[in-house]
DNA sequence: TGTACATCAGTGAACGCGCGTTCACTGATGTAC
DNA sequence: TGTACATCAGTGAACGCGCGTTCACTGATGTAC
């Protein structure tokens, strides 16, 4: 999980190993019992030490949560990246769909962790500004953007129209473009976020059981169909339709 | 809130009034402190009675939650319906956008309650099958469907293509159509749910602060732009584009 | 109309539970000379 | 190479907190005769 120099002292290596173990156990506990049962005491119990000892590794419950959330964002980003990589030779829409389905699949296989990232905020917890959770969160968006705009020319990206109407909106989109993704354009970012929102909405409604009338395999096929439509729209946007 | 016959006895009227007060206080407490602080004890404290007394009105914490969730779904459905009503003479897309923005607005103004309906499941709580929460939930979908398919001819509804590929999916969509909305078609339901998902995804990402780079008013304009696009797509679908 | 009884609303006391965090302490590991 | 000291990992005991639920009980409201 973390990387330790081989030259590290016994104590340093043990310490790193223990931190790894704590995080691993916490993730397993989270997966098996959900967020509401994720307490320092429960983790300590499962690791086999007393609660107080955890304080040698994490300053507080919040510090552990930060580690877990950052880990989750990174794991999600890794999964998406891996899917994007194995579909490098696939068609544009097919690759978009594959990565989107990977997002959905990861959410279902890691439900409590996914909800920790994108569900209700944890009471009393505030992620540190520009901390590891936010850096890792941007990675997720980055992989999506990479896939959505793969093969677009700079002209095609620049040609995506900015939502009309509000100049303040256009200004903020321009600012966001410069700050986060200078190779994109305000219009492209607006559409990108809209596409992600549709994927996210489908995943959320499904994950939280608001699509009860679709069962497992069928739900996947439904998502595939809707996401293919979404991919087609993005392709049309690229081609200036 | 609830309706009581004027002929009811003193005891019956008092009882109804108390139940109303408990629900009202619980909703206020929820709005002010979030779900995680919503306990029977907190509600009792605020109502001004002991916890045990609550058990005369609600069998358990879960029964109170059921009442709150059902209330929330109904309030949301009422808001959407009211918006739909005041926009009866507006254009198709404009009305769709107005109702969608009402959804978003309600979510923001009632964040903890909205998350109670559509966010993380409450630990240990399971809504009674076909109970009041589910009935009220279907009302919300019903208002949306009414707005989305307003003015469509039966032919236009029937002409919406079912997602290709999986016969099992087509079968389940047909089943859902017959069970829940016989005036619609499998293809129409599939697209309807996809549209709702995009709206829902936008609302969720925004509500839970994953669009930090858009501030308040601008975020509304962004939503208006994206939802107008969505409305245009629905109109195109109606016209068989 | 008054009386006996049943039902309901509310309280006091207690149950057993889990939580995050702090403090004072012991023994092992590491380091400077 | 050995020794004195600093740092770190871990424990035992305790802090004060809030939770849902149950039990036995009192006094008010309602009802049948």
C-alpha cells in the first residue's frame, strides 16, 4: 500500500506495516458492516489492539476517514484507468461505455466505500481543503475527461458551445477550465459534467434501490443502453452536430 | 397535517394534535441538525415529554422514520405538482425545466430530508414493503411522468424505441409499464428514467459539494442550461427525431 | 345522573450498549557518545 | 563496544456522552349501565 525504503529501520517498517494493516482492516470492516459501524474501537478490536494504540498512527477518527476516502478515490481512479487502458483500441463510444460501466460496477462492489466518497457526508467530518481526498478525487474526474475527450482535436474541444444566458456562468466555467483542465474548454467542461451527472444519477438511483423493478443483470443492460446513448451524444457533440 | 373528524373525542383530537407536533418537531430537528442527530430522545426533549411517552404514538424509531420519509416524499410531490400547475400554459421544455428546477430547489432547501429520501439508507431501517413511503415515492415519479409526457399522443408514446440488445430488459420494462404506468410504453419508461437520472445526478453532485467550483447562483444557471438541453432532447424524442 | 370499569397519556427508574478521547504508565527500539 | 538517554508502541483505567427500549406505576379521559 504505502512504499517504504528498504533502508528504513525496524521501527519504521513495522510502523508502515501497522498503518497498512489498520487501513486494510478498516476498509474490510467498512465493506462488511457499512459506515455507521465504522468506529475506531471496532477497527482496533479487529486489528487486535486497544483503541488508544490507534492514536499512535492516526490523530483522530477524522484522520483515519481521510485515509480511507483518499484510498477509495484512488482505487476508483485506478479501476477506471485500467478499463480505459484495456479499451484503448475500442471504438470511442464503446470505450466511454466500458469506463462508465466500470464506475457503476465499482460502486456496486464497494458500496459503502462508494457512499463514503459520494453519499451523505459523514457527521462531524470535513475533508481537509486540498488534502489527499481532494487530490485523489480530481484523479477520478481526470480519467473520465481523458476518455471522453480522447481523439478530439483542439478545434473540436474549443467548438463546444458554452451554455448561453448567464455571463457569470461562462466566466466561472472559463476560470475552472484554466485552473483544472487548460486543455479543455468551458463548453467542453460543462458538457462533461452533465454527462458525468447522468452516469452518476443512474448509479445512485440503482445503488440505493430506487430502480427496484429492474433486477441485477437486466439493470446492467439498461445501464449499457443508456450509457451508449450518452456516448452517442458525446460523439455527436464532438462532430459538431 | 392529518385530518381529524370534528366529531372526534377530546382524546382523539389531542392524540392527532400530538402526533402532528411530534412529526413537525422531528422535521425541524432533522432540518436543523441532520439525520445523525435525529433520535427519539432528541425529539422527545424538543417536544417537551419523556422518551417513553413517544412510544404511545410511534411503536419505535423506525415507525417515526417511516412517517418522516412518507411526509417528505409527499411534500416533494406536492411542490413538483404545484410547479407543474403554475406552468400549465408554459411551453413544453420550459415546464419540464421549471419542474426539474423545483426538484433541485426542494433538495437544497430540505437537504437532510432529501438525503433521507434519496441518500444513504439509514442504518437498521427498512421501509415497509408497499408502505406509505413507497406509495408516496411513486407520487413523485408520477408527477414527473405527467410533465414529461404532457401533450404526447398515444402514438408518440408508443413510438419511443425500447433499448435494443437484451430481450429480458424489454420484458421487464414491459412488465413495469403494465404494473406502474399502463398509459406509457416500455421505451418511454426507459427514457423517462434516464432523464430523471440526469436530473438526479446533477442535484446529488451539486448538493453534496462535488461542484465546488460553481457558486450558488451560477450553479442554478448551469442547471437551467443542462436541464433545458435535457428538455430539448425529450421534445426531439417525442417528435421522433 | 352517577358510578364502576377500561383505556389512554405520561412519568421515574433502569437495562445494557457503544462511542472518541485523555492520562499515567511499562517495556521495547533506536541513537549519540 | 557498552552505556545513558530519547523516542515510540502499547496497555489499563477512566472521563462523560447519547442511544432505544422495557417495566411498573399514577392520574386523566371515556364509556356502559
